[in-house]
C-alpha cells in the first residue's frame, strides 16, 4: 500500500534520506523510528505530496506521489507533527470545515463528525473552541481531522509528541482501533517501545538510512536472543573486557573500566555457567556477576550508533 524505491532527498549538500526502500502492506501499522533529524519527517512529507524527492519514487495504493498528487491526497489522511488551530472555531465547526475542504458530501459531514468525536473521546467538547483544548485533546482532534474523508491510509508524524502518559495511552488505543478497522498506518516516533506495542512492523532510520526493518516479533526475538550481563571485579576490568572479546558468544562490550564490564552475551544459561568458571580459572576477582536483560532501546542505540560511526568514517 505504501512503497518507496531508492528514495533520496538532498538539501544542498545534505542528504536527508538516502536510497530509502519501504514496503508497508495493506492493513498493517508500520512504525518508523529514529532520532530527531534522522529523516522521518522528510520521508512522510514526500509521501504526503508536500515535498518532492530528489531521486527515487514513492507510491500510495499504486499511485505515484509526484505524478498524481490529487489522487494520492484522496487516499491519505496526513497528520503533521505540528498543525495550526483556529481561535474562532469550535471543535464541531473545525471538523465540518475540513470535511468541506476534503470534499465530503454535506449530508455526511454531521454524521461523520459525530462518529469521529466519539472515537477520539471528544463528544463532550464539540462546542468548545479548539484553542481552549489541552495538547492531548488537540492531538486527538487532529487525528479526527485526518479521518474526515475516510482515507484508507494514515500518515502520522509523531502523533504522541509532547503528550503526558495518559494522553499517550489514549492515542495508542485509538490507533489500535484504526488498525482493527483495516486502515494502513505509517506512524513515526523517536520512542521505540511506544511503537512496538501497536505496530506490525518497525523500520529504524539513522542519518537518512534505513538500518533495520522487520516485523515486531523478529525485532523482539533479536533482543531476546542476547542477554546483557554485568560483571563487577575488584580490579583489571579492562583486561577482563579484552578476554571476553576473544569468545564467540560475546558480541559487544557496552561498558568497560577497571571495576565494571557490561556486555552482550548470546549463549545459553549453561554457557553462562561455563563463562563464570572460565573467568575464575583466569583468576579474575569477581565481586558480582548478573544478568541485567536487554531492551528495544538498547537495540535501537546499537543500530543507530553503528550507522553514526559508519557515516563519520565515510
């Protein structure tokens, strides 16, 4: 439903996105995650027909975004990371205005407004002025606005940005409900766990390059396939780190100083026991040896750091 082919965007000499290839299947929620400035908003802006790519192509529902923008706009509901509100419009008037702008039949606008306000839990606010709403309410209203013409595809640029925990949860539940209705959703964020709970697939972008793209189950399996171990020693921590890196089941040293070593371990529980015995044989004075787990955030940090180092060396 959403496809990009070797998509690139340059601003003078700066490459905002580089040879980006995405394929978001119909009826799925795709989480697009990256740090601020990674290229998320540029990508979404191209898909929303607001920015032209330098090279490459992008398609929504098989329609090329640069050759038939009006058709694409009928297929998408776009929610930017920041959008304006109107001081002199009530919530109901705001949605009616956009319904008319989207070309929704006047006979449908009132009914659709009522349904959408109920969906985003704003029915009791229909006569309130838009600028009097809280940040969370305005975000939910913005989502309702993007749905006024009932598009099959939603492009949401950090819809939970700046929201308190309760508002984040409410936004997440609404998006889950839209997935159940069969909407195809591309949603960006710089918070990976926030996306993992509601997405079918996740793509991680760093410095304009897609560094990972897989189903949520695959991403979680990658995390769970490695354990994060912590060892505290009385001395010689740096020598311990060097020793650990000679093992095939140690993949990354995360922290190393004279008294602490933290690393990723891919072996079994029995292999952990063998590791402890090995360190004892080599007379390392171990004060503490424990598993601290791993997380999606750590995976994100490793992948984006790898890309950062690569970009600096190129």
